[in-house]
């Protein structure tokens, strides 16, 4: 697993098996590390350069919880701007996979052009 690029998935800690991105990410060739919202910064410090950060907001989140995720996304985008690490906010698994495929394939094409 150390040879695979890692994607950090941040959620609210309530994990249903049908909402797990790990299988989808593995199918794309990525290892995933899932962390609850409160541990996002600590886990990010342990992953030297993630391929992406996905903030998996609960689909039925109330406004205060949505605001927490959006504020974290804004802060992480500023922090990770130099490394061009995409920060993706999603409310479901299918949207996250599509956005990740688009974002990561765009990065792979850009890196090949360098």
C-alpha cells in the first residue's frame, strides 16, 4: 500500500458501507485513508503529499455541519495550493468518484506534459 498514491477522505465519522469510497478509489489505483472531520489536520500531517482530499459531507447535513465542511475546504485549498492537491467536497459516493476521476486525470495529463 505504501507504493500507491493516497487520497484522504474526511467525513463526519458516521460511515455506512454503501457510502465508502475505498473500493472505488482502489479500483482507480489509489489507497484511501478515511478520517473523521476532527482528525483531518492530524492525518493530513502524516500523509506527505496526498493525490487528493475528499470532504464527504453527509447528504442530509444541516447548515452548521455544511458550513464546517465548506470552511475546512476553503482552508485546505489555501494550505494545499502550492502542491496543487485538489480538495473536493461531495455529498455522495457517485459524485465523488466522478469528480476524482476528472481531477486526477487532469493532473496526470498535466504532469506528463512537463
